């Protein structure tokens, strides 16, 4: 038996202890020119990669219950004339400042982190911690750290210092939320082909109200409209086409009682309902915003969509689907997750026929994947390539160690794996200036290097992932596994 077990472990591309180390807190803030570089930074790569994610997985030694409850820490890597400058800063949310001063957990987290003192000390405390940890975007001359259940925090793009909660020039009210998954329409037909940023907020109860916001490049509100849809919603991401915002209303129920009683976090009270269909909600983007359509399918649980586009009567939407929602179990550590026992996220293509109100779906790739990314000019349009993070092996569930590119035309994949010691994060595709092909550009991803307990910013060639990184920029420390980020072509160089 021992022999069998050891044989099995040989075939694993990862080591659980290695993977767990990527969830150690990084309490320090750094700024420096990166000088340990393998390969060469392309001189044409000019701009700033912003990343966000949980920087603290404990508060003064007390572990938090789930990484989604971790305080937001933003990294910026500025590329300029073949060099790269690194910076990271915690978002000084009210909760971060107070907990660091107090030296203990004083807020409940959505995903189960509780204050000390048991349920009596947590019951009927609905004051959630706005942790600003999910995404970071530069739009309308503002750098915004986003968390979907509350208002954005504005940061100084040069220094990453926190300016404060931002109400988007009075568009948001205190207590409003603003999703962490805005999408940029690269050529909005309503605005003479100018880009616009589309985002949503959602208020949930027995029914859900989705509000759509569209902003011009200066950050001014162009359009806002709200829609009530039946049922509770747990919606993290959406997709846009020129005419629609598309949401997958996952089949979940919410029992708030254990949360109210202080027994569990709000996120732990969401229950996946496998027997119920997913509702695909299509909200028109064009005036008068009437005629919301709801189609039904069985998609499993969806966090992220890669893209959507219209083609005649049909709309295509490409999404990463799980057979079920991995439930956050109380009193067990996320670090002890049994990968093999959970269903992997997989890429599916859904074809929506609006006239016949029919949905067809097709599994595209069995490989366990997450964090899809595409060419920014192809958002909402027919497109050829999608990049995502993925497991090393083609089947089964495992940590993300590889970056994959799928070609929709040939349905072939190209891949680079950082296994056995590297653990990747979301890839971001940055087009080359004056590129003529959709995949002509660089794929940037932060990799946790377990062999050194440090992180690497890897630059891959979008046309040849399997050729390996063009450059690997070794940070002098690690960055815990992050969530989302974005690219800005601005260097924010004047204060470097
Ligand atoms: Co997300």
C-alpha cells in the first residue's frame, strides 16, 4: 500500500505543502526596480500591470477563514524602456486600519471569518468588511480597487496610496455596491465608436435588482438603468455584447439564519441547488432598455465568462462552469481542500437563440481552468483566442500551474506549464503596438515559485506559449495568490 501511495504521488504535478505556502500573508510593502531577470523584457512593452488580491491571510497570527476575506493588496509593475519597477500597497480600508491598530479580528468576513468570542459575539452583526481585494482598474483618470459587495476605493496610481472610498462623482450612494468585473466595450456603437466601461451592481432579496452603469473614458456616466428579476442572485461576473449585458443567475438558495445568528459567514449560507436551472438574463444596453429576456439551461455554477458575441439571431457566450458550487465548510481550512474530490472548472460555449428561446451548450475543454482573458479589442465581438490559467494535467482537478491559449478556429490549445514548483494566477493579454494578428502580444502572469518562496512575473509570447517565458522577473519576496488585475498603457513614470 505504501508503495502504491508513493507511486501515486510521483504523478502529481504539485505538492500540497508547496501550494499552501502561496497562501502565507505578505505584510510588507515594497518598491524597487526588479533586477533579477531571466531573459529580456521586450522594449515595446510599456505600461503598468495592476493586480489585486488578498495580502493578509491572518490578522496578527489568527488565520482568516477564507482567502476571499483577506485584505486587499494591490501590486503595480511598471514597464518602461526594458526595465520594470515593482510596488505593492495594502488598500487602507477603514477595516484594515482598525484591525491593524487593534491587532485582532474585529469584523466578520463574508466567507466565514468571525470575530473572536464565538457566535454570541457575532450574532446580528451585519457590518461587513469592505476589503477591496478583488480587482483593480484604471478608468476615468482614477485607479479603483474593487470588491463586489461595497463601494470602490480610489488609489493614487503613482504611489498606490489610498485616497479613500470613491462614489464615482456622486453616482454611488454610501452602502451601494459596484461589481469587481467591469468590462470595456472597445467601440461602443452608442458613443460613435468610443470605448465605454460597463459595470453592474446588484441588490438581492426574494427578487434581485440589477443596475447597469456605462461610463465614458473620462469617467462620466453615460447610461444607468435598473431591472428587477425574480429570485435570489449570486452573480460575480457578466458579459457584454453591443446590445446586451448577459448574466448567469446561478441556481442557489440563501438561508440567512446561520449568518444572522453569528454561526456562519454570509457566503457560507449560499447553497447550490443542482436540480434547478441556471437562468440566463439578457438586459438590453440600448434605450429604452426594455425587453429583458430570461432563458434557462443547466450550466452548473459559473463565476467567470470569457466573452460573448452576437451572430444573427444567436448569441454566443463562453463561460467556465463547475458541476456544483464548492461549498465553504465551516471549521475546515481552505488549505486542506481535497482537489480530487471537487469538480473542476471547465470551458463551455453556450449558444442562445433569442427567437426560439433555446440554449445549446458544448464542452470545449475538459482541462481544469479559470481566469479567462482575451484581446481587449475583441470584447463583445467574435474572437479567435482565449487565454486562461489551468491545471498541468488535461483532466482532473488540481491547482493552476499552466497558462493555456485556445484557438476557437481550430479548437487546438497551446500551453506552458510552470509545474512542478510554479503556481500561476490570472493571465493578462497585452497587445503589441501595431499588431496585425489577434494573438500578437504578451501574456503576463504572476507565478508563485515554491522552490524559493518568492513570486515571478512571467512574460509569455501570445503566439507561442509553449516556447516558454520570454522573460521571468524574480521578485525579492512572495505575493500571495491574487485574484484579478488589468493593464494600463500609462507608465505613471513621473514619480518613479
Ligand atoms: Co472574478
